[in-house]
C-alpha cells in the first residue's frame, strides 16, 4: 500500500444560515436542533471520534455560542446534579466535552461550504483531513468514515461519499460522473457538478456530507470563484482536484454508500430522523412505538 499521510483531524462546517429550517434557525444553528435529546452536531462529533479523529475544528458563524457551550463543561449544572446524586444525567452533561479536542474558527460571512472549508486552512495545515457536515447524520452502525479513510490510505487524493438518489432529486445535490474500480464500493470520480438540472445530471450518485480531503484543496479554493448561488462551492474545488495527478493533490475517489443517512437540515428528513432514532432507543421505544402505531391508526 502507498504511504500516504494519515488523517487525524476533522473539520465540521456549521456556519450555514439554515434557511430551510426557519424560523427555528433564526437564533439557533440548525446543527443544534435536537434529535431526541442530543443536538445533531453531537452525533457528528461522536462519529468523528469513533473513526479515530480526536482533533475537531468547528467552523461556526454568528450564532456560535450555543455550539461552544454545548461542548464545554457546565459547572453550575454539574454541581446541581452532583448534589442530587444524579450520576446518569451528570455523565450525559459531561460527555460532549470529553469526546474530542474541540477547536473553533469563525466564518465571518456564510459564503458557501467551500469558503467554510477554506477557513480551516491554518488549523489543518498540510495534511489530509475529514470534513463532516454538522447537519448530516450517518447511522453509527454504518461506519462510512472509517471506510473513506481507508480508501484515502490506498489511493491518496480526496474521497467523497456518494449515495444513489431518485432522479428527480439530483438537482438538490452535487452529482458525480463515476468510473468503476476493482473494488465494489469504490469509484473513480472524473467530474462533478453542483445541483444540476435533472436533464443535465451525469448520474444519480449524489455527494453526501462526508469527505476526506487532500490539503491541495486550500490552494484550489483560494482560486475558486463563487459558483452556484453566488457561493464558493466545495464541489467546484473537488472537480478541479478530480482532474489532477496524485503529485498535484488529485485524484478524487468516491465510496458508494448504501447505508442510513439523515439530512437534519431538511424539515421532513428531520422529522423522520427523530422518529427513527426514538424508535431505536431502548429507554423510549417501549412506550413510543405502541403510541406511534396507535396514532397512525387514528389518522388512517
Ligand atoms: P447547506 O447546503 O445545508 O446550507 O450547508 P445552509 O445554508 O446551512 O442551509 P439552507 O440550505 O439555507 O437551509 C451544508 C453544511 O455547510 C455549512 C452548513 O452549516 C451545513 O453544515 N455551511 C454552509 C457553512 O458552514 N458555511 C456556509 O457558508 C454554508
């Protein structure tokens, strides 16, 4: 196997405006919306940590306070729970601060995902890094990120996660042109396009919110003009890297993901996620699932 630099850092962009989830996201980042009883972004940090990435840089925006507070200690609250002897809640309150070493950088203006990633340049330096979107959840049983890191170790360059979506949904995603490799779940990405009209989509393999990125992306992003929606698009920078050799920071491979993924920044997907997670929770399911069955019967 080639000797590529290992991946040790994760970048979590969480500075988007979250307009699809207004008005809830007027003063609260969408990444802080609870999935049952934990904010979405905590599941994302847990995923990074369980893939061995214990250095996590959050790219935050105007309303960063609640994210920082959530991943910090909360001494007053801890004292109260300690005095009550409530060990269970105490460990739940302490857990976020113990998952990883958290760092923060601010994206002054939400100029797009590519621009958010560029804000990580100084922290990441000249090493490959993982990027996990703070509102995109991958079921912990599906271990996508570990596989992507493995693929980066084998091929170098960058690795994106691709998921097959119904044709009518391609215009909501970045979409890849792909070529098979010898491995069933790995493809070579030869081209990428952000949110194409259905008729122009090269495939129905859509980019989802997990990336392992070569540091060459920073120089490319610095030279990437605003694209679709006037934003600096990560997809456009990865498209440039897809055409490069290993020595220049390319190529780009895709891991074909067939597991469970939830876009919690979308209202309908958010609702599905909360229901699914609740139905999976041993402490809630015994009451919640029968109630849900009854409710569905009632509404026909
Ligand atoms: P989205 O594409 O979901 O954009 O961002 P958004 O602006 O947050 O949401 P809507 O479409 O208006 O509802 C994908 C990820 O990239 C981050 C977001 O926080 C989210 O985790 N992002 C996006 C940034 O950090 N900065 C940006 O400028 C844009």
